[in-house]
């Protein structure tokens, strides 16, 4: 045995190192939430970061990773620092997990509110405010870098807030989404062409309804109308014997215009000039985010029953007949 080759001794040591390295416990030191990933990594002798990535990835597929993490957080006792479990009942651990889950839910709600506020502020033309806050958070991170104890506690929170504010603002700016600050529901029912505003109907966020069915439409007559909405739903109602001409555009959402459907990113519906003598609505309509419906149905019918795609298929055929397209 004394003359056993060195390679043999090395191989034996490697074989002994394979397998669990310590008892399966939640880590006391290597933790982000409850030390589950750190404990698993220490148990199997693996990289803790890769274990955390595995939990995140499996969470994206049906939430299995999150469920497994919560179960292990309750089932596994914590390491007392010496490789032995801290004496604590399962019920006590369950109570702690529930408290943390509630705090996480509150944190996610706050994050969602900040993200929406950031997007809204940027879309309404005040993006410099968001940029200023993000820059201030970055300066704070740099300043706290010289105080290790403070940095450890505050840097993750500051970076998280900066990302929650910065990402929505950047997305809104990149998409060139601009809306005014008006909010609510607006309903317009003009009875003569002179009632139509020269600069069009506009609303920042909410529901914009323009009912043009009471206008005095005549054969060969063309009436121009403009309507633009930031975020929400727009409904434009016209008589069934009126040919809709023009273009409707959006940044993202759904357009259902005279039976034509376009949805997704940068939806667009273009309607050519008719070949008949039917009255015409020259429409210039745009929406940033949401749904636009131009239909021969009454606005209340759309509100009560939603978009009837079977009807719009019939409406598209009717428009081809009226317009001679």
C-alpha cells in the first residue's frame, strides 16, 4: 500500500469527493431569500448561481421552480453555521415563508405601480423627470460603494428601483409613444359637419366615442373626421351606407376598421377611394396603445357585446359593395 501509485491515490480522493458534500439544509450565509439555492449548491458541491438560474428558468415554465423553492423553504431547516439544523418547527418556518410571500407580493405591487407611473410620465412628455430619478439612484449606488456595510444593504434595492423605472420609460421612448394628460370617457355625437373640430377629436387615456350616424350624409358627399387616442379604446360609428376611406394606425393593439382587422405592433388599415357615388367618410384615426373600432354598429352595442367578428366579416363585405372596391 505504501508503494501505491500517486495517480491511484488521486483517483481515490476524487471518487470520495463525488456525491453530497454536507447535509441538505438551507444555507445560513449564501442566500438571497431563504438560502434554498445556496443550501442545495453546498449539498451537491455545485455553483449556487447556476442553481438559482435553474429555479428562475423552471419558474418560467408553469411556475414549477417557484413551487419547488417554496416547498423546500418550508421543508428544509436552516443551517446553524456548523452543518447542523437549527431547531425549529415546520410550522414556524411556514409562518416565516408566508410573511415573506406577503412582503414580496407587496413589493411586486409597488414595482408595478412605479413601472406604470414611469411609463405614463414618459408618454406624457415628462421623461426627463424619470431620467433624473434614475441618474440620482445611480449616483447613490456609486456613493455607497465607499461604505461596504451600507452598500450591501442598499445597492440591490437601488438597482432594482432604477430598473423598474428605467425599463418602461426606455420602452415608451423607443416606441415614440406620446399622449396628452387627459383621462376619462369622451362621447361626441355631431349632427352637422360644422360640429366636427378642425383639429380632430383627442383623448390621452380612456374611451373615446365618436358617433357620426346623425350627420346629414348625402350621395357623393365626403366628410373628413380625425380622431386620436393615446391609451384605451376608440369607437367610431358610421351609417352602413357610408364608405369609409382613409387610414387608421396604431403603435400596438388592435384595429377593426370597416370590417378590416389589423393587430399587433404597428397595426395599420388603409382604405382606398370608392368607385361608387356613396357618401364618404375620410377618416384620419390613430391610437397609441389599445383598440380602435370603426363600425356601423351603435357604440352601446359594441360596449355591451364587445367586438363581434362575425358581424365585421359581414361589414367588410358590405363595405366592398357600398364602396365598389
